[in-house]
């Protein structure tokens, strides 16, 4: 059975609930590599403007969820993050020195954990394909969340080796985004599309 325990406040699958490659969005929109590149960098393209980037929207996401993502990407430089890969999962700690970013982070994490538990994929356009298995097999995930002075602490474990591998992969993706922002998203998308 899945156990989700919110100890203080709300959650922290955080950015770990988000992760990003633009590959999934490009496929959903039926675009090839050249078309996606033009959309990103051509006249009127999205570029890396987090405030207006359509890629932060989703097929099943609320405007509030997209706005939280925009706040986090705009404030990625205020974030610190550590990841410990466990034999059966991960332990992550994410924090922002900016209260507004931290508030968005906590709200986003709690919302994403609830969505995973309910198998309710927001289908954010730049969402990492790594997340798919979490929505498909959420009953095999055990999540403990705590909000402390250290930051948002999340421990996720599973007896499913494929889920454990996905947890490790996704934690690394999120760490890259926390360190480099939308540049990490763009590079991951280009890599997945063979560019």
C-alpha cells in the first residue's frame, strides 16, 4: 500500500514533481526537431521567458499550477538542492532563499504528490517522460514529506526496481533544473529529439 505522510506543512517531491524536457510537449504538439527549435528561438518564439512560456501550461494543469512553475523557474537561482540515492529510492532536500519561491515550491510539491497518488497526470508540456511511471504505478511508491529549516525533505521508496531507477533519474533531472533553470529543460529536450 502507498503511504503518504505529511509531517509539517506540505510537500516536496517538488521540482521533483515537475521536471522537464520539452520532448514530451513537442510530441504532443506533433512537432519535429526543427519546428520545436523554431518555436523556441524564432520570431515570436517562447525562448526562455519563464513568465510567458506556454510550455509551463498543461493539458490537465490549472493556471495556478502553471503560475507556480513560472515562479520556480524565474527564481531557480535562489534554490539549493541535495539528493541522496538510496538502494530503494531517494532522499531530497530542496530550499529557496526567496519566500515567494519557497511558497510556490511547497505548494507545487504537495499538489504533485496528490496528483501522483490520484494518478492524475497534469500533462505539463515540458514535463519529463520519466514521470510517466510514477503516475502509472503510484500505489507502489511510499512517500514521506517534511518541511523543516533544512528545506523540503522528501523520501520516496519502492520495492519496484523500475520505479527506483526512475526516482534516481528524475531526482537528477530536477537537480539540473534547480541549478540551471530553463537552460536545462531546453538541453534535455534537444537531446531527446536528437539535436
